[in-house]
C-alpha cells in the first residue's frame, strides 16, 4: 500500500509546479486533490449450476475497507467541471459454498478504480461552498493478492484478476478555506459487473463453481484536501 500512496502524493504534488508559468490571472482553473475514506460492496448471493445437484447458492461478501486516492479537476465555466480520479480500495472477499468441499474461503482483495466524471455545480465558481453532482465512465481492476492466493491454490482454486467497465455516479460538496486551498466530501458509487475471478461458471460435487450475474455497487465515502492553481 505504501508505494501506491507515494505515487499518488508525487503525482499530485508535481502538478502545481508544472503550472507556474501558465498563469492568466485566475487561480482556480485546475484543482489537485488527495482523499481518504472507506468503501462498501456488501454481500451477494449467486445461483450457480452444479452437476448432479441442480444449483447451489454461492455467497460472495466484500468486507468494508479503507480507500485512498487522488483527483485532477478542471473548472469549466460557472456551473460545470470535469475530473479524472484514481482510487485504491482494500476489500477482502469471502466466498461461501463454492463446492461441497469448500464451504468457506477468504481472499485478500483490493480494487483499483479509475473514472472520468463530469461535475454539475449548484453554485457559482467563486462560491465558498459548492455542492455538486458527478457522473461518468470508468474502469475497475479486481485484484487478489498475498498469501491467501497461495492458500486458495492449495485448495484447488486458481484466481485471476479481472477488469470491469464501470459507471461512476455520486456527488459531494467543496469548501474553500482560502483562495487556493479547501476541503471536499464525496459520495460515489462505482457500478460494475460482477467479476468471476477466473472461477468456472458451473461446478461438480468435487469442483468449485461460481456464476456471476448482475451488478456490483461500490459505495465510496471520502474526505479530501484540494489545491487550486492557474491555468489557461
């Protein structure tokens, strides 16, 4: 996790330095921000076909976990904006009932989320408090890692990281403390399809099975710090 934090801090810190020579009298064209919070995906049940027994209910539970990330935002006129954000969420996953011989498996898991959203502000650009809504496309990498992968392989589970297209929706509020510095609170939902983690979509009495279906809602709650700077 430490290397991700260092990359985020370095990227955000470099942007204001790069912008010093492009001032045109406005110092709120761009915003760089870092944030932290928590993410929630919840528990879901999937009917999975099993040879000889019809189907079994396989339960997948994502534990709540920490969230860290960074954003680059652009103000577009008085009421619109756009931003690119990256977040890393730690959410261990628990599988129940993968097969009659695997009633419970716990896996270390994290999600990498990237989204490009359009912002719709409720107040003008120079307002100290600015509530907003956000919507845009994105992508999520579901990644398993750590010793739990080796433990799962010893049980006959070969897990694979999966990319999923996403839709990010949500909103928040920004509070400007000074002309260039402020804080923000965000609520986002990153909606994706359900990853199969490389597991077979049907099972047998001896082999695991997991058939993903529907959507996953990753609710993110975060508090951040932003710095605005000059731009053309």
